[in-house]
C-alpha cells in the first residue's frame, strides 16, 4: 500500500470535511473529534457527492436520497428514500489515514 499526502491538518477542523480530488478518484476526508477519516466521495447508490451532505458525528448523509454512511468504515448504516420508496445503498470504500507531522496521508492500493 502506498500512502500519499492529501491535506494538512490545519485545513480541516473538528466536524469539518473536505473533498480531495486525486487522479482516478475523489475522496471525502472528515475530521471527527481530531481523527481523520477518508472514504470514497461517490455514493454507491446513484453517485451522489457525499461531500455535499451533512456530517453528523461519524455519519455522512448522502444529499441525493439520504443514505447514511459511517466515515470510519464506509459502511452504509441507514438506507435512503426516493419519494416514499426506500433505497438500500451498498457500503462505500474506506481508506486508512495516517498523520505525519502536519501532513494527512491516505493509503491507496
Ligand atoms: S445517490 Fe446516495 S442515496 Fe441515492
């Protein structure tokens, strides 16, 4: 696994998130209680940008249909809805994050 620098710790405060665009993917980076988490930004249901959703503790809510993902694991913890129809999203990919000094690095395969 290769770790690459994606941000600096002072760019993203507790409770904040940032969209990180890499060559072949877009990540959502979140700071929850001083720990940083990275998941795919693209909702596995129909591609909503999770960055545009609300971060509520460890949960990010997809702005399109309201599926909820845990930023620690990428797991879909709650399905969303299209009008009255419930939708079930698959889990999204989570990536390991490490801090070196003030650099935030994410591990990619
Ligand atoms: S696109 Fe995210 S819940 Fe539908």
